[in-house]
C-alpha cells in the first residue's frame, strides 16, 4: 500500500515514517509539512491512502486540503492525525468527510486498525456491497486490497491476476509474482471481476483471458505459462464463444 503523510512536527513525522515503513511494512511515498506539496503528491504519487495533520504549513490547513482532495479525481481515504481533541476542531474536521480520526501519540497497532477501518469505509462509500468483501479479506475497486498473513493490506491490480481458483476448499488468487489465499467464495469474486477480461473454465477455476497461451480442445486443457488448467464440458462452449478464434 502506498501512503503519503502531512506532518509539520519533525518528531511526529519521524514516528509516522518509522511506524508506516518499519512496523507496518507499507510504502511511504511522500512526507511533507505543507498543503501545496501535499496536493502535488496526490497528482504525482497516486497514493492509496493519506495521513493528514490538521495544523500544517502553507496556505491551507489539513481540513481544507482534505476537502479539495475528496472533491477531486484523486480522492483516496484520508486519516486525520492531530494533537488536538477540541470539539470545534473535530466538528470542523467532520466536514471534510475523513475516513478516520486519531489523536497523537499513535502506535503501530492503532494505526493498522485505523487504516483497515478507513479502507473498509472507503469501500462502502464507493457503492461496494456493505463491506461484505472486507469481511472476507478482500476489497475491490480497480484493484484488490488483500489481507496477508502478516496482517498487511497488499494491493493487487485486477489486470495482473492470472487465475482465481479453489484449491483444497480455499480460494486462491494468483499473479505472476505471488498467490494469495482469501476467504471470499469463488462466485463472489467472479461477480466483481470484469466480464470482458475473465472467463470461468471450470466450477473451480476462473482465468484472465489475456494470459491464455494455449487451449487443447482434444484434452480440454488450457495453458497459462507453465501451468495447465482443466476445462469442464459445462464451461467449454462459453469459453470458445468468448475468444477471438481464427479457423
């Protein structure tokens, strides 16, 4: 996960950097203390989430920056981190629709839980089915956020997925680099994949058509890279109708 942060106090900036990179293992792609550079970060860095102090340097405070971001095409979940517990400040911060709000000092466990809450709320605000997929360790937009064994949120682009299949009663999502195990049923994942790119070839297997290397129509086997996947009779006709075939 790519995170940017705005913090004008060096001691807290160092704490955020240590927690995000060392304790949680995420990528801190930008750290600044002012509003103008923060807005530039959103355009150039394309982060997945932002940590925002309210009182920052520049022509705008953190609340004003958050409002601009939430109304732009670069909108991402924003977590306010502040030293202030004043009700007026909190009420003002709510107007920017942050996805979470925590006060300093922070620790790794608190920030991890807050990030998960922010991502979950972000899913719901984007009209994703009532957080159902979050409970199953997966979130979809133009990518998945998948919970790993180390409790991190791994970003996986949909276009990079090769195969989704059931292996020993668990559902696995495979890319060229890695395989992830998730709790969501195959049927629910299928409903969230673009039908123009993915096709089911077996009751246990969905493949990305872009990565198909070969189809053996005699043995009903499909090849992606070095791996072979069975094509069931039930799904064979649909598979062939979806492909651009040269006879």
